[in-house]
C-alpha cells in the first residue's frame, strides 16, 4: 500500500522546517568546527596541527560507510526515533572527545561521529520533504540549506571565540549541548512517523539512481576545490588583513543565507535550467576576481558563497522529484554518502594542484580553471536530469494508452 502523507498548514510546516534546520545546523557545526578547533587541540594530543586532515578524514570515512549502509536499511526504521537516537549519540561522542588526550582514541571517536552524522542529514531531509506539498518543497528545502550558512554567520565565530577565551573543551561542550537541545524539539514538533515497512522499498543502485544521487555532490565539487585555501587565498594572495576575516566570513554567510532563500522562492517561478545557468555564471564570475588580480575580497567572498548556495538549492530542487516519498530516506542517505566522498576527493585534488606552502599565480590559476570548468557542467547536468524525469513521467501514460 502507498504511504499516506499527512497534510500540514504552512505555519506548521515551517515549524517542522525550522526544527530540521536546527538539527542540520548542529550536525554541520559538529563536522565543520573540528578543523579550526583542532588548531587549539593539537598540543594537548602531542601531534602537529597538520594532523587535522586525519581527524576530518576519519569522520568522512565513517559518513560514507554509514550513508551507503543506510541506503539499504533505513526504510526499515522509524525515522523520527532514528533522528532522536542519532542526535543523542552525536552529543555523547562529541562530549567524550573532551575526556581523552590520546590521538588514536580521538580518531576512533571521529569515525563513530561520522557513522552517526553521515545519516542524520538524509533522514532529516526525508522527513521534511515527505510532509511538504510539491509546490512548497523548493522553499522549504532552502530553509534547511540556509542552516549551513548560519554555521558561518553564528556557529564558527562562537566556536572560535570560546576556543580563544575559554579553551577548546568549552567549544565542544557547546556543540554537545546543542545536540541535547535538539532532542525535545524533535519530540515536540516533528510529526509521528508512519509505521516502518518490513520490506525494502525497491530502489536499486543503478546508473540512473547514482546520477541523481551524485548531482549535489558534483555541483559542490567546484567550490570545495577552493574552500581549503579560502583563508590563505584572501590573506596571502589578495592582501586581506587577518583581523578582517571574521567580518568577511560573516558577510559571506549572510549573503549565502539570503541567496538560499531567494533561490528557493524562485524555484517555483523560474525554470531550473535558468537558475542553474545564472548561479553558475555568478560563481565563475567570483573566480575571475582573484584570477584577474583584483583584491576586492568582500565582493569575492559574497559572490562565491552566494552563488555556491544558490547552485546547491537549484540542484536540490531538480533531484527532489526523483525518489518516491517512501524511498526518500534511503536515497538521501546515498546522496549524503556520495557528497562526503566527492568532498574528500576535492580536498585532496586542491592540495595536489597547490603543492608547497605558498600560493603562486600559476598554481592558483590552474585550480581556478579546473573549478570553473567543473562548474559549467551543472547546467548540462540539469538538462540531462530533466529529460530523464520527463521520460519517466511520460512512460506510464504511454503504457496506459497501449
């Protein structure tokens, strides 16, 4: 029997979206904050700061494995209960990281955190999208994606402030507390999940499923090539004073948040191909600023982050039509796993294209060209995906006529 999706008024739906956005904010902060926090942790673990790559890599490895595993069995579980347990475990693992000074123990904890965090986003998004009417899914999706920009606006500055003035333990305690705060919010405002089926819904990992599931990851590949060098790019190459970095990231986060909301509204008013093309052109324009030797870092960071978030919303608004509602959790888990896998490759490629300690004009331009060329594949991908969606929609009608 098909699943019956309850209907909610706009106010109730937005309340659900805000709770899921808070969960995603906490989950993203827990993942993203460990890299800058590790600069404060390294001495206590008797390892160099460069070992932060191992810390991030262990989380990513866990996230990839759990995402692929969840593709096969997540539909057998109650999604609301699963989300509650995930946030409880994530808070506990983050807290435990403050109780050890052994680096290998930290790596094990980060791997376990990846196993938990790697499925949280997919499950949370599937709950929300299944309850949203089709015409509002783009707007609702943008509300949740905006939580990632809030990490730059609120989360990272707060974390760095705590690390600087009160120690890195305090920063992790804050993240652990946010995980616990999310628990009553999920219980009170997330609607009760339908009874889980004991039969796996038929969604196989074929080429078409992989193509749709990898769309957002491939879209994010271009900005992820730049993210690892964003700070040295602006300070060493574009001449920005280091004390201006918090303001620049704050400005970029605000523009990114506005960009997600505006793009979410436009998804129901403009063709997806037009949004994909415009956002891609803006992204490439941001890359031209350092490529042409301009030092306007404010324009660069706002255009770069704004276009990146707009591209992410545009991509999500297309692939949201692919899985059936009862398949959405497993599809989102696979999608998240591929996102972590592609992000890891982008980080490694960025390091390979920029050997040595400094950023030279020649090496930077190579990286910017690779990022731009990869970005131009997004509009082409939208055309391909829309044709596949249209073909899948037409086929049942043709069969009915025959």
